C-alpha cells in the first residue's frame, strides 16, 4: 500500500510538471512572495518586492504607510512556507519571477499529490473496488490537475486540508479527542486558505450535532478555533473587517440570474463541470445510492458525513452561481468547484461500485478517461489561453460561455495540435 501511494504521489507531481511551465494567473503571483516575507521578516508585508508592483490596487493593496499585502487569504502562503523557508534562509532576495512562479507551482502540485494519496485511502475505506478509478478521476480528471496543480492557487492547499479532514473522520476512532481536534485544525486551515471551505467545516459539525455526538463536535470546533481567529485577525488588522478581508472591494451587490451561474458551472460548454469532467455525471447516481445502502455496508459509518458534505457542495455551488464573476476569471474549467471534488469523486466511487457488469464499469472508465483527456488538453494546450479569454471578456455575465462555437476546449485542443505539429517538423 505504501509503495502504491508513493507511486501515486510521484505520478501526480510528475504529470503536473510535464508541460514544463507554470500556468499562473494574477491570483497566484503574490503568495510565494508572502511566504518569502514571512520566512525572512516574519511579516505578510510584500512592499519590499518591486516585482509585485504591476499588481498594485487590484491584487496587492497598500493597507497602511509602507505596508502592502496580498488581497488573498493567508492560507496558501502559510502552506508554501515550508517550501520557501530553506531558500529564504540562505538568500535575502527572492529568485527571478519565473522561479517564484515555479516554486508556487511546486507547492500547488505537492498539495494536489498529497490530497490524491489521502483521497485514495479514504476511497478504499468507503468504496474499495472503485478506489483507483475514482482516484484517477480526482487527481487527473478534474480542475485539481489543470488548475490547482499548475500554480499556487488557493484551491490546492484548501483541498489538501479538506482531504486530511476526510482521512481523519473516516479512520479508526474518529471521535477521539486527538483526532477530532486534528480534524478541526485541518478544516480551519482549509478555511484559512479558501474561506468558502467553511461550508464543509460547518457541515462536518452539523452532521455530528444531528447525531448527538456532542463531544466530537466540541473537539472539532476547538481545533478550528485557532485558524478561524488567525483569519479574523488577519482580515481585521489589514482590511478592517472580520469576514471578507481583501475581497471587500469586490462587487457584492450585483449577481447574475441563478440559471446563468448555475447552468454555467454545471453544463456550459466552456465552464460546466459535467463537460470538463463527464465522469462526474455518475456522482448523481452515487448521491442516490448514498441513501440506499444497506445498514451493514462500510459506508454506513460515514454516511452522515458524506451527506453533509454533499449539502456543503451544493451550498458552495449556489454561492458561486450567484457570485458576480461565477466564471472564475481567466482559468480552465470550473475552478470554483475544486473544493467540492473530494465528495463529488467519492460519490462517483459509490456509483462505480454499484455497477455490476464489466460493460458498465468499462463505460465508467471510459468517462474517466475522457475526463482525464480534457484536463490533459488544459495542461498542455495553454498556448491559446490568453487569446481565447480576450475574445470572451464580454459584459454579458458569462453568457458567452454557453456558445458552442469557439469553446475553451476547442482553443486548447488546437494549441496542443499546433505544438505537436511543430515537434513533428
């Protein structure tokens, strides 16, 4: 088992770097510098790094005289700290901007690789016969591969900590004080990286309260207190609010029609999760099966948890569907749904395990393969990325992403073919 997990970790890390370049966006640039500043000076202030000056006002804010900080939550920079600290210990200035982006990509890819290993262990506990198809889908057939492993987005650290919480909750004696506190800490760190992970933290505690497991819910809450206080202090100290932090200047009043955001995140040709990860269609059947399993089957011990996380995933989906930029900016696929992928892929696993014929399972594996192919195109076809987004930067609340002509997948596939043609000349 240990050897397989090591092989899985190496495979995910190797696949992430196989394209030879990071895929950063403006969201990802500041975090490695924040980690460097923490390692060198013990501060979140990145004002000493002129490399970040192009991102002033929108992604790096001057919050007081001479102090500039990233608008992003601090969790991804804190996760990067162990990677950055050894370098920062021996040199004052960060390396080149490209090297910092590569360092950020290493952190993001490592988070996804560890998360994949933890997910595989959890899946073996919940749906053993589906462990490998579901793990392949999780690691290579979702935006965790094409987005989170390609740069230091907030999604990689958040999903790592969510998978850590799942690992702790599905193991032996999950209600013990030590494990429950560790679960709360993991959930808190997920929120510290990506605040909307609070849906999953709240769902975990709610499931325990409904089951009257008072002590476990209290221990988990206790474990999550420190990260929650740190996030609140960070937001208050730098931005003057406790909750939204650096996102206070975002448009919180204008929302697209629910059908646009919801339909876009689910089925839009250039953003829908069922288009970019078609194997997740089976997760719908997995959700039904979750409530139909026999009382003596292994998943019974975690049924309430998975049901609560499914509710959290739906809440997250609706939240982003009503967000003014439900598209997620210049990204590949529905990156806003990354935190829902652990529970979504576990539901796929439940569905896969229910398939009794070789033909049905072969078709499910074909859906996994098609999902992987989509995200391979996303990773290796980034050459047409900027031009495609410029063509679709319209003031239409994302309606252009429903068009069936000039889709994002088509643009990336053309880029892959162009690169292959160059290499064959």
